[in-house]
C-alpha cells in the first residue's frame, strides 16, 4: 500500500491511467485525491487512527525530518483527511489545502498564521459575527492593527491600502446581507502594498465563485455549510499555494490543533460528490424566492446578488456563476412582525445554520450577530426586522407556498 504524501504535496487525482485532458471540476469533485488501499475499495477508506507505525526507528526519524513521506499523527495528517484536502484543492484550482475542525478555525488560522504584533490587517466591514470578533478583538489584543472598509468604493479601499499591509480579509458575499466586494479590484490594490488576500467564500461556494481566479491568494471555507451541506458534521478548509500551506498554515496549526477528524473528512468526501448538483438547485430555488419576495407588499427589501434590482447585480454577475443559496430580507414592521412571520412557517425550519439541504431561517440580530450589538449591526445593515433565509433542496412551489402563507399571517 502506497503512503500518501503530506497535505501540501498535492498529487494528480489518478494513481494509474491518467486522462490526457483537463478534467472538469465536477469530475474532480468525485475522483480527485483517491487513495485506495490494497483492497481496491470503490468508496473512500475511513482511517480512524490517531497514530501510525514505522518499520524502523530510522524511518521514524526520516519522517519527522520530512525526508520521507509518512503520516506521523492524525493531528498533523491522516490518509482520509489528505484525500479530502487533495479533492478540495483540485475542485478549487489551488495548489494545496489544509482541512480544519471548523469553519472558524479555518478563518482564524488563515489570517493568524501570517500576522504578529505591529502588523496591519484591512478587512471588509460586512462579515459574520465571529469573524468580526476575531478581527476586532482577538487580533488587536496581539498588537495587530485592524482597518475596516465599508462598501465597495474603490477610493475607500485605495486609501485603506495606501500603506504596507500584511493581510486583506474579504467576505464576499457577506453573511447575512449578501454584500459583494470586487475581489479583483481589492486584490490588485492589496498586492501593491504586499498584502496576502484571504477570501471567505462560504456564501459563494466553490461551485459558484472562484476567488483565486479573481486575484485572491487564499480561500477559506466553513465546510459545515454547502460542502457537507446536510447538517451532519463540522469542518473547515484553507486553500492556497503550496508555500503558504506548508510554511505558514501548517507550522501554526500543527501546534495549535485545529485539524479535521478523519470521520468528518470521510463525510465531506462523500458530500463533495453531489456538491455541484445541490448548490445549483439551491441557488435556482433562491433566485425564484428572491423574485417572489421582491414583489410582495409585506417585504421592505430583499438582498440577493442575482436579483436584477440588487445594487451589486452587475458585479455579482461578473464574478459569480450564481447568486448563492442565501437571501437577506426585511419584513415591513419590527422585530415582533419578523418573529410572527418565522413562527408561522410550516416547512422552513428556524435554525442558525445555513447551506443545508433543508431550508433554514434565522433572525440575525438576536442570534448569529447578537454578540456585536445594535450599533455594529446597523453598520452592517442588520436591523430588527431582517431575517436570513438559507434556501434548501425542497420543491420550489412548497417553499414559496410556505413563505406566502406565513406572510399572510
């Protein structure tokens, strides 16, 4: 049985006969990273092992000196996790990937591995609440300067990126307002001052948006969302160059322990086989629902990038293949009206998760973004009458009927 290389040593997706053409991402999502044991199994093997043995003390020494490829300990690497990492790298078009225990460990590690006291980070204002806490509370306590930029104005970004900067962090589309940042524009400005551009592509998904092709250096995911996408396990992924993963991410995560479990990696591997079909169906449903909501008399506003009336429509069409699976919309009225609407739903579940095959709805101001307080929420466009709908795989007629009857109440 052949030992797999370390996570940063991405290999071709086929060990035997290799196609002499470039494979489509949909094929790579099923075939990339396969590492069959001596049994020749069709399903990916699940290696539930914390450690690994060596043929000799000399082999162990060689492995720890990184002179030979050998798994050392599952906190460092694991055969099942390596398969997931290689498949994710192939799907994303990245040189390498490191899988983490959660999406937030991916976000934190992707930035923290690059900065130290005295460094400067510039980030988009609109983002998930935990990302905001990492950037505005945790990293400043290390002595890292943080600058937040609101909106998508080139002059504001140029001003923020007029001095040397270590990292630029972008969440596009953002959670929950689906705000869009021009990734190419920001990346070009960032690279002039030596910054590494990290994009949180959770809402864009690897199916609908390719940040690396738009100039970004690093892409990170909460794999809990669309990549598993079926409400089962937690996970995260960081993708970038071999140099970045090997010399920045792994030295940081190896000692701080954010690694993904083998079982979760196995679940994610099987989920990747259907990620394109799921995301495309969910995005199709989301656009139809956004159009329905935009025409409803009880809706104050709808934020969805592929809605023609959305302020980011042209930019979204330029850098995305679809508008995503999530919609932010405001009920006419106050928090009580929003709660009454949510409580009247019969098919759609109330839950703070997203990217699931089941449609889920939440009230960001009192749940996912409650930690930020009303002033910061207002800066992000989050109001007491805003709800976030993660659109799933149910029949579109049933989803619209559910929303219609709940709005009627």
